């Protein structure tokens, strides 16, 4: 019998033995990745910088910050300090898992928990640190079971990066067991502690999604957060998982507010930079692999006939959180692509260009490329459907001028094509769907009818000047109002903290509203402000 199996069999239920073993036999060996070791090295100094602010701040509501996984454990320790520095009574609630797909014995988890409690000890000077692993499970209400089954499925899709998940895959058992275990322990903790608010990453998948559903089941306010590519900002949502990117309330608030000349220039420059393959203003990534080469050159390379209508289909990378559960009338992204390919195979008078998302270059070993889905759906002898692979040195926005219309699921390319004056058919629950400037079918019949009309009567469906105005307004809201000012981005986290240590951040009033919104104060578009407030703050600017 291996040592780990023997230890788990005899001592898996005895955390004191596992902790003693870690301290003496393993000599306090680090049981985490670089991000945790970075936190362990600097946490005492971060706490010392925070203490003066925490002591002077007025006492505010209680907030539970739920976390796990090494990079979030490190980041959320800083977030807890930010909240504490504003006077919030923070509980840093953690699970000891290092990832979401590797089984660990109970004994190994107790050892990791001992390591985490050790390196988090300085945090306890200003924040309560508590292990969810030590809570007794409560019975799981039947009302939560359906929620957990959906999260199980999202977890599998997210991890494998494919929509159809093999029922025999070994990861199923781990995800089902861990999700239910987390739900039962969270029920015990939240029902006893009754915090004013809960905050957590993502809110849609893994134990983060479980915690979000449990909090909603119990009626606790819950905020979720994530990061896009923007420096010094984060996405933040209240009540609904942030990865749903629900901008309905914000859009209702700003829809009728014209952009100022400065705002107009700002969003147009940002979009030009994105389309040209440059980083834009406060971004950290390029959205195109290559700069534009010209639409005519792209058409020649792909063998497109400029005398026949061209439709540009822009799929997502499957497994991205924004795609999970986003179906409207199809069974999902794969079903939509398959039936769209079948339609164009039967309508050779039109051409379909499928521009595979450049992010597929980083697809995991079990991930399924949208290119493969198209190839499997494509009948032999069909020549009016062209696939542009993820690593192709073609700029997507060389294809946009060629297109009669765009076909998207949730991709931001759909929003951007409207800015070019192109009609866009949205098949999934995209964050810009239903905002008044896209074509949003709710049935297959309506979808195929739109494809017919776009072939034969395209002028009827062109975005009006007013719709384009609203699209630009929405794009500005998405890039500049929805993200909240926040100092420590997950990308280049260590550099961020060195540049903005807690002592400097807690003295910076730009971040005060964000700390309060994480803790449950209403986001700007939820506050009792008039829509006519012309100030940047009133308009949600940042």
C-alpha cells in the first residue's frame, strides 16, 4: 500500500495528524504554486499597510469573501484587505483545493489546509480566516439539486472545452461530489453566520457557481467578479453571475444619453485599435493576430466570389464561461453551427465564411475546435463554405467589409459588425442581444427566415443610422462603464501589487466605490440617480 493511501486510510479523518505531518515530516514544505508563495512572502507587509486604514475606517457590514484555487486564494487575500481597509467585517472563507480537476485524498487536503492556514496567519490581524472544509454538511434541499446538476455540466464543458461531454468521463464523479460537498457545507456556514453579503469570483462554474446558487437560495446578496483584458479594472455584477454579462439595467440607464464628443472619439479610437490588431488604451492584449491586409486580398486568398452574398459566422471558443448555457433556440453552439452549415450547403448561391476564434490556438487536449464541427457537418462536394482557422494570418476585420451579414452566438464580433453598418443575427444569449440594434430570432423558423431575407432583400434589414448610434453608445458602455476601477488585475498580478501596494490603494478614492459595490452597495446604474445626470460619475464613467 502506498504511503499516501495508508495515511488517508488511517488518518484521513484526523486533521491534527495531517497538520503535524506537514509541519515536521514535510518541514512546512510549500504546497502551492508561485502565486501562493508570492502571497506568503508579502502578506505580513500588506497587512501592516492595511491596519491603519482598518482602525480608522467606520465599521461597516459583514462580508464573506469565498475563494479557492491558488491564484484566487492569493488575489482574494488582497481583496479582503481592501474591504477591511474600508471598514468591512470580512470573513475570508476558503476551500483547500489547488485545482478543480485533480482528485486529492482527505489526508492531502488536510495537509494543504494546514499550509494555507499557516501562510494566511498574518491576514487574521484584520480579517477573519475560516476554512469551509471544517464545516459539517447540512442536508441538501431538493430545490438546489437541479442547480447543482447544471453546474456539474458547465464544469465538464468548461474543463474539456467541448459541448458534448462523454457520460463515462472520469471527471464527472469528482465534480458531482465536490459541488455537493461545497453546497452542503456552505448551507451550514451561511445559515449560521448570516452575513450581509457574499462575494466570489466568476459565479457560474465550479464551487464558485455553487456558492452563488446557495447564496441566492438562502436570499443573501451576492456579488461576483472577473477580469477582461483591461488594466486597472474588473467586471463586477450583483445578483446574477458576472459571466452572464447582464447589462440590461445599465443599458436602460444610459441608452438615451448621447455620447459627448470626447466619448465618441474615445470609443472610435479604441475600436480602430482593436480592428488594426493593436492594444487599445488600457488593454493588455491584441484582438487580432495580424494587422489588416486588405479585404480584396483576403477574398482572393479564400477564393470568395464577390458577386455572390457572403455571410460571416464568428463562433466562440467553447468552454469560455460566457458561452455556457447561452442557448436560445438551438440546443447549443454546436447545434447552431451544424444546422447553419447544413443550410448554406443547400443554398450554394450564398457563401459562408466561418472565422474560427483566434483564442482556439490555446485549446486544451480534449477541446473540440469549431473548425472540426464545421468539417464534420460539411457534405462532400460543397464549395461555398470556407473555414478560416484560428491561427490563420487573416484579420477578421478584413472579412467584415465583404460580408452581407454577420452570424454570431455570443461573440463580440457581432457588436463590432453593427458598428460597421452590417446586419447581425444573434443566435445565443449575447450580452448585446435585445438591445435594439441586432436581429434576434427566438426560433429556428425565424432564424432561417432571416437568412432568406438577408439573401434576397438585404436592404430591409440594414441597421438604421439610429441603431448604429445606439450600438456605438452600447460599445462605449461595455468598454468604459461596465468595468469597475480596481487595482490588482489577475494578469501580471505580482507586478500590479508591486506598483500599487495596499497602502497606496486604500488612500486612492477612485477605488472606494468598487470596494463598497463588492460588499453589496448598489452599482451606479442601480443607484437612485437620474438618467440625465451629465457628470462622468453619474453616467457611470471611469
